[in-house]
C-alpha cells in the first residue's frame, strides 16, 4: 500500500471514531492550548459573504473573536478583537460564545452562527455539511499523523484540525440592508497546542462546488524553514490526497491585497488538477504575530465554474513586529465602511 492509501485508511478510522466534532475538548495545562471554530462563506446571487472565528485560550484566560462581512457594492464590516476575557461558560458542549458571536452545534452535520453588531451587521445562518467532517491533520494519542506534513510541525500549530464544506442559508443585515442568504461555506474546528509564531508564510485554499467537487489545499513555510504542501479533493464522494501541490497568489505590491490565485495538484494517479480563483473581497484576520488575509473567491476547475473558495494568505509582513497599516484593497481596520 502507498503512503497515501495508508493515510486514507487512517483518516477513515479517525472519522469513524469521531462522526462529528463538537466542543469543548479536554485541554492540557499548556498556555498555548487553544480551541477554535472558523467559518468562511459567500452567496453568489446576493453578492454577500463573510468570515467568523471564535478562539479560546483558557490557560491564558483569553479569547479571540473575528467577524467580517462584505457586499458586492463595496460595503465592508470588520470586528476583530484579541485578548478578550475568557469565561468557561462561553465554551459549552452545545455552543461557543464570544463578544456578540455564537456558534451553535446542532447535531452531526449542522451548525448555526448567530451574530449581533446591531444594524451594522447581524446574522442568523445555518450550515448543513456537504461531506463528513474530515481530519486534515489526523491525530492518534494526541499526536499529529500526516503523510504530507511533518508531524512535529503540525503539532506546533494544528494537531487536531477538522474541516468540511457546507451549504449556508439564513438571514443577514449589513449596513441596515437585509439579505436572504443561500450560498456555500467552509468551516473548521481546531483544538490543541498552537504557536502563532510558527508560520512564516503560508497559503491555504479551500472550497466547494457542492457535492460534485470539494477541496482543501495547504502549503506553509515555518520559522524553522520547514516547508510542506498537500491537498485533498473530494469528487462525488471519492476522497483523494496528494503531497505535490503548488499555490500561487495574485497579490498587489502592498503585500496584503489578493486579487486571486491558482492551485495545482499533481495526484498520485498522474492526473493534474488546476483550480483558478478570482477575488470577491479580502479581509485581514489577525491574531498575535500572525497577520493573515482571507479572500473569498469565485473558483473554477475543469468544466466546473461558479464555485466558492477562500484563499488564505500570510506573508509575515514586518516579520510580525507591527501591524500592516496600508492596503490597496484589503480591509485592515475595525468598523463599517460604505462604498
């Protein structure tokens, strides 16, 4: 059996033992232990999309909340808050809460995000998973096992990390305007030790065309100069992995505005898959020394078009010493910005 086949078998075992992942998870006493949930999404018809994150660091007594939304007319909303006080009651089995944001676990294939920032931004969005929650960094006895990413590096950032794409539906208000949402999304949940300084630069590209085609691709360069890349595609229920990927971004000279990009996956079978992305909107979502830009995109692959993707990019601006203060097209600051 090939390494890829062995890894697929192992991931299947992990998934069978954990049909769905909800919180909270058992924490260690390490100050760097964290648990987080993340959502990115876009409704092509409405021309609206956004991002959400709730992250807990219980041993440090802090949490992180990230909220962003945009519309195709140029409206932007951003609320990113670090080092909020951690309350154990906010990290429950049925829901996570942080600063006006709630992620509610509603069974083994649905989650609901409820956010209230007044008329600037509020939403009630239900996600229904397209495929089973998948361990991107399969773990065994608390250690990462991945045939494409060195386990020591994975353990330093995402030792347990689960993802899926989803359909997203619900109601939303942005800048006082109401929208009915019916689009695509991608969500993840991570728990374990995380060193935010470990990533010097990275590219992560996730997305979906519905049941026909889903993907998750990652390449990263760490502060020890380790480099790795890998990806997964799921086509009509068939899951395939490769450790031969290339992620290229189209980026402005400011180093933080992404216009799009392209992913190339060379599969073990010899097939070459090329996924193209064109940006809808870019938002800076930062934490500690990590300055990452998430860009929601329209994606195409082969004969498929009109899919959804999130192209996440970090370039380690200023070596993490200060926050970027200039951007051509990326939203860097908190607030509501009208066209």
